[in-house]
């Protein structure tokens, strides 16, 4: 899922200083699962914004709501129900949701309430770690299912840099060297010879280095 976390409250209060009516909009997708922008977080943010604006000596009316998703036109259209009742939207969705609102509602002011961070998962309560960088050309079949693009600090494609100590990354000592983990996993699963494969120079255009990416599925388009 996409992992995000709420921005510092002062930053969000700063965005709405000149706004009198705010629609705080959550999303029931990834940001609900990672506790950054679901129904509960909308309620908390609305209270904090009321308090923050009061402290700044300003009046604000806040509408609280949560859409099924903010990355889908069908649900963004649901904002029509509040037409004329808000001056700006504070979106608690990931950056995709904020962009979708901006794309589809050219006259609306929209501000981000969260920092969208990475694609990851939760191995324990309250802790999320990055697992995939959405590179568009997955090579996990060659690396024991562990991603060197997202999980090596240098995104090395042909084995370790040689700087790890005790299996820990030289850049972040609280993180395993993923190339050590790849090696160990390949060895455990009888695929150690895969470590000798030389990855060709990578074409990073599939990773977004050639501009915004798009997928069109002919079997689904009408
Ligand atoms: S190789 Fe690319 S697609 Fe596969 S997990 Fe890593 S970043 Fe994601
Ligand atoms: S120590 Fe390992 S994970 Fe860290 S940068 Fe070097 S190869 Fe990558």
C-alpha cells in the first residue's frame, strides 16, 4: 500500500489561514490502513484545525467527510454534494488523491494534509517499511523476492557495495543490508548461482525517469 503520514499541524493551519470554510476530506484506501487519513484522522485533524485557527484569532467552518477513494473519478464526483459550501479542500489522501482533485476540479483550491512517503507494509503495529519503488520492471525473480531498488540505499543492481558491517547497511545502520539478505535467501533456497548473474545496464525510463507513466489496458477500455 501507499504509506503516508500527517503533516505537522502548524503547516496545515498555515495553508488555510485565509480560508473560512474548509472541507477536510479523508480516503478509505491506503491512508486509512496506515492510519494517516481515514475517518478517525479526519475527525482529529478537524479538531486540531479548529483549535489552531482559534489560537490564530480566526474563525473557520469545517465539513468532515471521507470518500471511498480519492484516486477514482467516480468518487471525486461525490464532492459535488458540498458545492458552494467550502472555500478549500484539505485532502488527507495520498498525493494521488490531491492530484486527482486538482485534475478534475479546476476551480477548487486543494491542499495536502499528509506527506506521501513510499510503497510499503506493516510488519508490526505502528511501523511501516518501504518495500517497492514502483520501478515498472520488476526483477524480484532474480533477487530472492527482495527489492534492491527500494531497499538498497544505493539501489545497486549487481550485489553489495562492500560497506555493510555485520549485515547492516553502511548508510542506515538500523537497516539490514538488502544485498546481504538477498545473498542469504538465494543460498537458503538453492539459488545462490543467481548472485553471479550480471544485470545489464538498466533502462530507468519505466521507473518514471522519462516523465509521468501511464498504463492502458485495451481489454478494459471502452
Ligand atoms: S524491482 Fe521494481 S517493481 Fe519490483 S519490487 Fe523493486 S521497485 Fe518494485
Ligand atoms: S550496505 Fe548494502 S544496502 Fe547499504 S548501500 Fe551497500 S549494498 Fe546497499
